[in-house]
């Protein structure tokens, strides 16, 4: 498979995440779109890792090509921590303003 | 067209279609369920790339733990299609157009790259648990340990933020 196919697939998924952040007002859905963007990046990193594994310099040491997959592993770790804190913040916001609409978070404005 | 290309196209259509359904469905619960379908499709991509460890971790951590947390919060707040805040039509159109313009620019830039690089499908040991574990515990041991500190601080942070603030709640209005 050509690497460009994976690049374009990841870009489409990432753009759908961006559009979701732009068009939705529910804070939880916006948060889920951020997760979708993280996953698009993960997919691209794994594809690049497997592209790298084909180059002849890497053939001798298989651990070298797996660096990108270690990065994906750490992205998942950070995403899990981020979700726990972010959902706590959203629950706190719901408790204070009784809605998850991000348009109600304009109190810093005036 | 061989079977690998067919599976790739099938998984790509499944992930992109589910992602579009996720941002367009009214009910937050449906959005969460569509996002789980996206994660399963991406896990299928990992299996196709022979990244077995990441495929399993993606299902367990993302589709399992994180999405259950999302679903739990959505159901705790009793969100449904009626209470869903809707952005006005013009702003939605602006968002879609600007996102589409971004996609257009980056895809046209990518198409200009003159490369014939291929991706190794179905074979290769870069994604096996043994290779990844050796690499993780030899070269990336320090980030691995630091991530445990990150988890601890995230856990404490979530508890502190989510704690009910009694003195603020019970304070008389004056």
C-alpha cells in the first residue's frame, strides 16, 4: 500500500475532528473530536513506522522501526490521563452552569 | 485489486463514515457509539499493518476504558437529542467550509510529493509485543517512569476537581 493513502486517510479523519470542534456546541462532543484527532495522528505514526521498516538500513535492527509505535503508546497514555481530568472539568462545569453548552462559558468576557 | 487493498478501503470507508456520523448525530449517546466504531476500524488498520500490540491496546484503552468513561458522563448528565445545543446554521456552514479548505490545501500539498514509498502490510516484526517491550524498557524507560507520575497527578487532579466544594455550596448568600 502506498504511504500517500495512509496520509490522506489520516488527514480526512483529522479534518473531520476539526470540523466537529468547529460546528458542535456540546463540550463532550468537542472533547470526543479531540480524541478523534489524536487517533488520526496515531494511525499516521504507525503507518510511517511500517514505511520505515521497509528501508534496508533498518532491516538489521527491528527495534529501530518500532520507535514510532512507542510514541503511539505514550500518546495513548497521555490521552487517558487527559480524558480523566477533562471529564472531571466538564462535570464541574455542568454542576455550576447546569449545561454542557460551551456558549455559556463566556463569563470571562464581562 | 488484491484482498489487502480491499480490506484497507473497507476499513477506511468504515472509519470515515463513522466519524462523519459521530459529528452529525444529534444524540450524544449515538455520537459516543459511533466513535467506538471509529476506534474499532482504526484497530483493524493496526492489525492490517501487523501492529498487534497497538491494536489490542487501542481496543482495551480507547474503545474500552475511555469511551465507557464518556458514556458514563453522558448518561450521568442525562443528555439526549432534545437538550442538545445546536449552533446556528450559518456558523456550521462556516466551520465546514474552513475545515474543507484546510483539507484541500494539505491534500493538494501531499499529492505534490514525489515519493514511491510503500508501507509494509501484514508482515514485519516492528509491532510485535516482544520487540516493542524490549525497545520500551531499554531505550524509553525514563519516559515510561515519568508517565506513571503523570497518571498519579491526573488521578489526584481528577479527584480534586470533581470533589464537591461543601463550603462554597453551603455558604449563605449575602
